[in-house]
């Protein structure tokens, strides 16, 4: 009987020791991330029937288990994934948000300065200093576009390397989870008890993985985790892991994309399938914000350069030559997919900068047709053949032939900002004057006046011989003397009449008279035989008419189908990025709250409370002391038995 | 409910960090005076502020355009004022030359004076602005507009008037061509003066010559009247344009004031509100810090000895 008491005491002592050790382990890991508190599960040993009844046999430890809830942990993992997706998007977009708004990097001040320079040139057309200011401000504007393009490019490269590093992290976590799966299988296999700390370690790895990409965990019968990513791709199956790979986009060699490698087969993963986590945030930022920003700024650059060049070519420089291009204009990027079977070369050129959108396009050759998709809104157009002009971009087949299914990515404005440069280096080449001037020939008797005259794009190709001297015949009320071979169009209040070349032109007071790209207006009552001359504008160093037209382009709606000014389009972009940044700031804070609530709930269940452990410490200490007392008593009982013999 | 000790620390730290970052934001707003620090703070206001800034800058540029236009018009006005003096003076000389008591020699002196007037007028017509550009040459400001000939002067300029942008949708001419000033109304001043000088330099020895003199002087007198009228008309137009510039300046000033006000509403921080927010947040932070300290200093381990 006494030996029985001794063994009961011994079992109590062992249980108290295990309790103390587990409590100590909990205290030691109170701050260990991912640690779940452990508890000793104790039960009474089967009692022994002594005939008069069952006598207890002491205690035993049935298990040391961790306090863990699958449900709460899954919530944490899901919240973790969306929080880090939003965080990574937010961190990236904030940089763009700051870039656009900062007066030292934003576009608005540089555009303003440039057009201010043109106004000053219009006020002092012959001043070399004013011309120098225009060139310097043009250079500064080009620098600003370059700076923005450079920062966007830098961000692109940053996204590429962040995607690569995220993929490395995912692979490393996948391998570790597979390893721990194996370790758990072995540990559990030998004893049948749950290896708590290994389980914690695996859950911790899953949680870390979920920070990189959204994961789905399926628990196998044996307890191993299967980890699924990106719409059903198995990343970890038991002790085996597959890998993601940072690969190059088939249609854009500067773009890192995610590939999935399994059994030696590589599959490219679309942006849509990569959701959640840092990787999801990066991919979404690149597709939805970075490309849009790059294209929007590119479109402003191309729109500004094109409209400015068109007007500049209609002007005359200080030496009497017609203006040349003032800025260099970016050209569309076309890249054929590396998977194409045909040898077609598609080329794209800007036909009308006003019509450009800020979108990229995908051209696919399908069933003998060309299917063009505008990526920003998914609108498709089908053409039987090329060339075609869509949204201001002229597409043509420059050589070869496409095979069925061949794909081409067309980015009309992507290089707009990086290609924007000043093409004029000499102050004398600024075309601030108009190439024509007009006036009455001295000796006129009437009171009629002729307007200074304007030229349009037709003037550049018409080769109108100057001077043109028209004279008025009072008898027939007509004007004659227009250049041979050129029809004359007369417009009054929007209604126009075209007079065939060589015929007298009826005179109407105030009508617009147009021929060979020249437009003039004669007002008043001319005398019989009065003449008006339209001549080449030689030595016109004081003429500022083209400078004024150039300066006024600032407030002209030249972009987005004639709905936006340069600065208006930029303001739209600032507002777009600002709204998205704000939205992300709010949703990321919301996701933060969700996450901390989920973590708190999970910690409430599984976390260590030191006060609780302190009471456990006391509990097990006392249990230990009491067990010791039991042994002491057993000993004393035995002693008293031995005393009987003396 | 159970609470884990590390949650206690984590949430305490998170709350304090949040409060610190919102304090830093208010501090930044106060330090810059700006409510909208980045477009994300108020995307609509940020975009609108860009528009208003553009309008403000354009308004400023238009004011500078008007200032340079005014400078040119003032020079033109000065030259026109001198021109009208010269013409009036020439007219007085012509009237004086009509006095029958004058002899050939005395008429010769008047002719010399008129020759001086012709020179002065020619110099005026070839006047340059401060930057060395001819004022009355039309577009060809680098070419001398008038060249002396035997019978007056020949105009080498053109009919171009320089316009400047004075309003977003309005241009104003700030120059006058030589043809408009000196040959306006069909009267070539140089020709008129040159003609009357040769009339006065012709000796009067016969009744026919005397009649020619009288006719010549009367003709010149009439033409000078018309020329004077023309110069005064051009002057009046220049004067009215100067007045127009003044009116546009004051309108532009008022507009700039409005733009600044709008910009202030869009961007500027409300100091009273921001400072009260600052004190509130500061108080909350202090409370959070103190309560964190109190809470974390409570531990059963303190009583285990």
C-alpha cells in the first residue's frame, strides 16, 4: 500500500514537473511570433479494484497540446494576404502621387514657364534674349518630361526586382513548408503525439507566405499541408514543392512576369491570377496605375509636341525660312510576341495626336482577321486587312505575313515622355512670324482694308506663288488676280462658295477668302481698280503672329478628342492617381484593422498571458510541493511500519 | 476574454504609432500652411488647384504682356505727340509764309525752318524703341522704314501691326505703321512738306509765280490740316488703347485676387482647426502613453518573491 502511495506521489511529481516545464516554455515563448501556448493535459490513472472499492493510482499526462484554432488562423492568413497586397500597392502608388504633385517634379510648372516664354517672345519678337528664354524653357520642359519618364522607368525596374524578390521568397517558403511537412510526418509518425512547435513553425511559414501571395491551405489526412496559389496551382503537396519563376513577358522584354514551373514545364501566369500579398499588389500597381501614368504623361508629351510642331511649321523664322519641328515626337512601340509563328512586322505611327488615348492595344491575327483590343476598356475592333487608323494611330503591315494566333502589343504613347526633346537649338530658328503679310497697294481710292492673313497646313504643300495682287472691279463687283490654277473659296457666315481657278471671285464685304492654304478677309468698300497685295513676309523680325498662335496653344483643347488642354490632362492624371492613392490609404487602413482584429482574436485563443502563466507556475509549484509531501508521508508510513519490528 | 500579453504590447504600440503619425501630419500641415500635402489628401481639390494655378499664372503673364504693350504704346504716343507738334509748327510756318509783305529771302528762311521740320519728322518716323527696333516699320522692325528722296521720303515698311495677348481671348494692337501715321488719310506728310519747301524756295518775280505761291501754300495748308487730323486720330486710338490696358489691369488684379482666394480655400490649412486638432491629438497620445505604462507595469510576477 505504501509503495502505491509512493508511486502516486511520483506520478504527481512528474505531472507537476511537466506542468512547470510547459509553463516555463510558454513564458519563454511569450513573445515568439506564431507561438501557440501549450497546455498539459492530465488524466487520472486507471484505478485498482481492491475489493472494497477502486483506489486511485495517481495521475498521468495524456498529452501536451497547443491551443490552436484552425478557423482563427485561416482568418489571420486571409487578412494578412489582403493587407500586404494593399500595403504594397499603396507604398508604390504613394511615390507616384508625390512625384506628380511636387512642384519641382510635376509637369504643370514647366508647361507654364514654357508658354510664359512664348508670351514674352510675342511681346519682344526680335529680342534674342526672349528667344533664348523660349529655348531654355523648352529645354526645361523636355527635362521635366525626361525626369518623369526616368522616375517611371525606375519604378518599373523597381517593380521588376520586387516581383523577382517576392517570387524568391515564395519559393523559399514553399520549400520550407514542404520540409516541415516531412518533419511533422516523421515526428508524429514515431510517437503519435502532435509536435506542437513544428506545427507552429509551419503555420508561421504559411502566414509568411500569405504576405507574398494569397494562399489556400488544404489539410491532408496525414496532417500535411497542401498549399495552393494563383487559382489552383499546387505550390506545396506534402513533402514536395513546385516553384514560381521570374520570367520575361513574351510581348515586352522589359517586363518581368511570373511563371509557374512544375515537372519541368513552365507556364506564364496572367496578371489576373496573381492576387493577394506583395506580389499581387505589385502586379496590380503595374497594370492599373504605373502603365496608366506612363501612358497619360506620354500622351501629353506627344500631344504637346505634335500640336506645337504643326503650328511651328506654319511659322517663319528670323531668316525668313519656314519653321521646322520644335520638339521631337515619340513613336509608338510595337512588339511581336516571341511566341508568334508568322513573320509579320506590324508598324504603328501617330496619325492624329488629338485622337490618342492613354491605353495600350493588343492586335491578334485570328481566322484571317486582325482583332484589335483596346486594353483599358476591352473594346475590340475587327479588320479584314491593314492599314487601318484607330484612335489616331495608323497601323500597317510593313513586311511578312502573320500566322493565325500571332499577337502584337502596341503601346502608342508609352515612349512619349522619354522621347520628348527640343529639336531646335538656334534662337534664329524659332518661327515667331507668319510667312505672309498683306496690305493695300498705295494709291487705292476706296476704304477697304485687308486682314493680315493666316496660313494653314495646305500652304506647306500648295506652293502658292507670292506676291499675289488681287484687284477689284467695281463694274462686276469681283476680285481677280488669284494665282493661276488655284480655286478660291469664299465663306460668309459659315456658308462657302468655291470659284474655279481663273474665274473672277465675287466680292462680299468681310468674307473669308481662302486659296492655296492662305486665308484673308477684305472689309469695307473698295474703289474701282483698288489692289491688295499678299506677299512673302521678308525681313519681318518684328512679326509675332505665329508666336501668339503658339502661346495660345496652352489654352487650346488639343488632347483627348479636343476635350483637354495639356495642363488639364495633367490635372486629370493628378486627380486620378490622388483618388486611387486615397482609396488605397483608406482600404489599407481598413485591412490593417481587420488584420489586427483577426490577430487579436487568434491571440486571445492561442497567445500567452503572463499572469495566467504566473498562476500556473504557482499551481504547479504547489502541486510539486504537495506531491513531495505525499512521498514524504509514504516514506513516513513505511518508516513507521519498519519501527514496528524494533 | 483572455488577452495575450504580447497583444497588449502590440496594440499599445500600434495605437501610439498611429497617434504619432497623425500628429506628424498636423504638424506638417501647420509648418507648410497647406491642408493638401499630396493629391491623395483631397484629389478633387488638388486637380482644381492645378487649374486655378494655371489660370493665376496665365493672368500674371497677361499682366506682363500688357505692361510691355503699354511701354510700346507709350513710346508710340510720345512720337505721335512730337509729330503733331511738328505738323502744327509747320502749319504755322506755312501760314506765316502767306504774309504778302515777305520777300524771297524771308520766305527762304521759312523754307529752311520747314526743312528742319521735315528732318525732324523723318527722324521721328525712323524712331527706335529701347531695344533698337524701328517703331513705325510694321513687321520689319529691323529695317529703316523711311528713306529720304528728292520729293519727300519712301516707305520701306509694311502694313503689319503687332498684336499682344491682353486677355485670354483678346488681342490688342500695340504698334502703328508709318503708313498709317505719316501717310494716313491719303496725305503723305513728307511729300507735302517737301512740296511746300520747293514752292517757298521758288523766287516770286511775276504775278503768275505769285499766284502759284498762294495756291501752293493753300494746298499745303489744307494737306497739313488733314495730316494733323490723321495724327490726332491715331493718337486718340493709342490713348484709348492705353486706357483699355488700365481697365484690363484692374480687372486682372481683381481676378488674381479671386484666384488666390479660391486657391486658399482649396489648399490652405485652417490654423484654428489644425491647432485645436493638434492639442486634442497630443492629449490623446499622452493618455495612451500613460495608460500603456500603467497597464504593462501590472504583473503578477511583481508579487512572486
